[in-house]
C-alpha cells in the first residue's frame, strides 16, 4: 500500500516555517505599536505589507501541494491529516490576508488617508477571530501529526 506519511510531514514542517515567518510579522507590529517606547520608533508598514503578501503567496503554493496529496492518500490517518492540513493552511491564508489588510489600512493612514477607529477595530476583531481559528485547527493538526 502506497503511503504519503513522509511527504505529509515534510509539507507540515514547511507550513510551520511559514507560520514562523507570519508570527514574526505579527509580533513586529505588536511590539512597535503596543509599547510606550514603540511610539518613538517608525513602523515600516510598507515592508510588513509586502512581506505578508509573500507569506500568503507561499501558503497558497503549500495549499496546492496539500490538495494534491489529499487526492492521492488512501490510508485513513493520512487522509484525515491531509484534510486537516488543508483546512489549517486555508485558515492561515485567511489570517495573513486579514493581517495584510489591516497593515494596508495603517499604511494608507501613515500616507495621509483616513482610517476610522471603528474600521480599525472591526478589522482587528476579524483578525483576532481568525487567529483563534487557525490555532484551534492547529491543535487538532498537532494531535493528528503525532498519530500519523
């Protein structure tokens, strides 16, 4: 029987590396915008915006790979893991997209456009919900990874 356990685990590790890249971007914005000293440090929203876009593109590629593996897996544990991995990657893509949208709004505000507090709070709420979603799926994925 053909097994794809190794390919699935390698793909999951590659996705984890992209998660680390995204978390670095998230933490960079949080550290600079949530501390008193942070108000004195310039935030390069343009750089954060473009780096988030690059992470999103890489995640889209990983989703394509995961979908291909999902089609060929026949062992139940591998199929369940592949399903969850696809769901996880999609949740990450959504989160990174919301992060990028939020940073894009801040970039426009830094350039002189208006961004209402209400709109920023709305974006932040959706973004936080998205983080919770990918983390919830990530817990399930970690359990499936251990059982794989």
